[in-house]
């Protein structure tokens, strides 16, 4: 089984505040790994480090078996589809769903090369996979939160990635979008691809997840099967309120 | 219309048409980034370039391109760091630029205040053949960059972090956009003046997006509106002897007002016609209330 992500002793700090304290994470091809943890436990920082959006203070990262630091990894990032938590803030001008999704294709398209038939086909099938084919010409600003989230997933799928990295894909998403999203992910995994996702709760994704990594205060507390909810967490009607992680210093002024 | 039989009027018309086409094509990226007023700041910086050119008896257009490009790159580096103190840094740069320009122009012997006004508020009627050639070449560069690189520039302005993860050369594209902004400022300087440059970058885009749904459509409509405002504005200026730069900008703002009113009327009419059967997939209800 080939290794897709390999992080060894990864340390990340915002200013003087350590956020990840020596994390080891290995993801093999075909796995669906969920990173779980309370707010402030470092789970988003972990995937941002893997994506190269925040620098490692120390430790080594290799993607698809390429273990060099910095610029050389860029070629490997092209093989990753990234789904951020929400649509970027920079959208002062209207843009259609198809326009946003087609930016996902640019990673595969050479600079200044016009879009070809393969590009158009990939965009159409990505839109179909998330159930937004009939909304291609709608402005993204008019969509619901769940539909915007599906637009971002389609954008990642359009790149035909080998690894999909998702940051809280089901947070604040309506039930219909959640199941459309689970279907898209199931089809993606069936093709032998790898998924790494950060989640607060798994919801309809639970059956897909093959392994869970629980972060606590910047370190890995559990790496193995999905933990079974215990106590009041097992109650399907439990009110989902989490306190912030302990040792969460008032770092608002030194944050990213 | 007979006025347009004169050479100087034809040059003025061509000059403002180039500006009307190129400025919104670049401006849309600034609006998308919510940095609509950056063009204004770069215009301030360009005045120092004009002053340098007049003082050293070089072409003010060339020195303005160079100085405003340096200014635009500085702005981009400040933006990239995203520091809270960026605001103050920009203020220092912009006001340093405009006072440096006024200072240098005043130093340039034999150059009167009227000359300074021409750069601040535009003077299309004095466009020379050489000016026009420079404007056409620079305008062509702006159009080539903004139209040919649209998918890539759209990607970095729409979601810069995603573009970085996707492996696009984000930094190079940002710097290219900054330098192209500076070139656009210099193109528009002759037509509407450095203080109104930003208006031609922003107002046609703001007007177009009132009635469009997508980015490409907004870009094309904004270019059409920019050209139309330039043509109507220079005609009014010639017929009624008004200030050309200001007239062009006022025509563009009038277009914005007309489209805003039209869009409001259209939306109201559509709502009256019944919201039912409208928008396809709606948010499913979370609860059903029983009466």
C-alpha cells in the first residue's frame, strides 16, 4: 500500500504559541481518515500544514513519497483537492457555480492553455457528482450554505485529485446537502482515492471513515477505529456544545 | 458632430475609448478583491513619476509607468503580509506619492500649474500622436493580460488560498496584476486624470454587476459600459464645452444609477409575478409547524 501523506514529528507554532506538538500522521492510499477533536485542538492546523499553508517549525512532511521541504512539494500539491470550510471572502463580483468550479481545473491545465474537452467533461462530471448540474449558471452568492459547500467540493473534484482534503465539510450544512456530499465522497472513494477530513461530528460520513485520528491540545490522543460515542454523546438528541480545549491560551492577538 | 472632423478631437476620442475599454477590464479584479480604491492610490503614486519626468525632461508617461509600477508592487507586498499596520503604510505611500508629485512638478522650471491640472484631471483634447501610440500599446498590454489570463487571475482573486494549494504561481500572478494596475493608471491618466483613474476602473464594473450573474459576463458588460461612457462623455464635453474627464465619469455614474433603478424595478416586478416556481432547489424546511 503506497503512502500518500507522511508527517513525522510535525511542529507548528503561531508566534510563540505551539499549536502542533510533534505530530506523526501516515495516510495510505485508499484510506478515509477523519481528524477529530475539540475547537482549538489543532486539527485545522494539521491539515493546513499538510497543504503547505502554514510552515512546519520542525519535522518532515512527504506527500506521495516525495519528502523534500518547501518548493519541491508544489508538484505534489497539484494531486490534492482541497475543500476549505467556506467560500473565500474575495467575491465582490458575481461568479457562477461553473466559473468557480472551473478554477479547480487550472491545476491540471497549463498556463495560457485554453480549456479543452477533457476540462469541460471534468467540470460537468464534478457538478453532477455533487448534484449541482442544474445550478451551473447560478451565481454562487445566491446559493444556500450547503450548496456553496458542494460547489467547493465540485471545484476540488474537477482537478481529479488522488487525495481529497476537507476542512469541516459538514459544518452548518443542511441535511440534503450532507447526503449529496456523502454520495459524492462515496463515489470518489470507490475509485480507489484517499480522503483526509477534519470534522466536528461525522454524521452521514461515519460509515465511510476507515480510521479516526483524535487530536487533543496539539498532540495525537487516539489513532485507530472511529471512537464510539459515550455517555450523553451517544444520545442522538444530545446538544452539541463543546468547550474549548484546555491550555487554549488567549492567543487571539498572536493568531495567524 | 462636425467637431470630430478635427484631428485633435479624433485623437481625444481614440484616447478615451482605449481607457474606457482597458480600465474596467483591470478594475474588475480589484473590485473582486474588495480593493476598489487601490487604483486611486496608485494614481497618487504615479504623480511622483510625472513630476520626475517633467523635472528630468523625460517622457512623463514612461516615468509614471515605472514609478507607479514600483508603488503597485509595494502595495502588493504590504497586502501579502496582511499586517494591520498595512493601512498606515498605504496612507504613507499614497500621500507621499501625491505630495512628491506636486513638489516635483512645482520644481520643474517653466511648467505651470495648468500642466499639473492636466495630469490630475485629464486633458484628452491635448493628446498628441505620440501620446496616442503609447496609450494604444499600453492599453493593448492591459487587455492582453486581463483577457488572456482571466481564468488564472479570477482564481487568485476569488480564493487565493485555494489557488496556492492548487499550485498556481500565485505570487507571480499577484505581481503581474499589480504592475498591470500601474500600466492602466498611466493609460487612463491622459483621458480622465490621475484623480479619476479609479472611477473608470470601478464604476463600469459596479454598474455591470447590477444586472449580471457571472464573472465573465460582468467583465464584458463593464468594458462595453466603459467604452460607451467614454464616447458619450467626450461628445458631451465637446458639444457643451465641459471638462472631459469629469464628464466621462459622471456619464458612467449615470449609467450605474439607471441600471440600479432598472434592476430594482425588474426585481419588484418579478416578485409581484410570484416568487413561486422561481429558484429550483430551495432549502428544505428544518421543522414542520402544525397548526
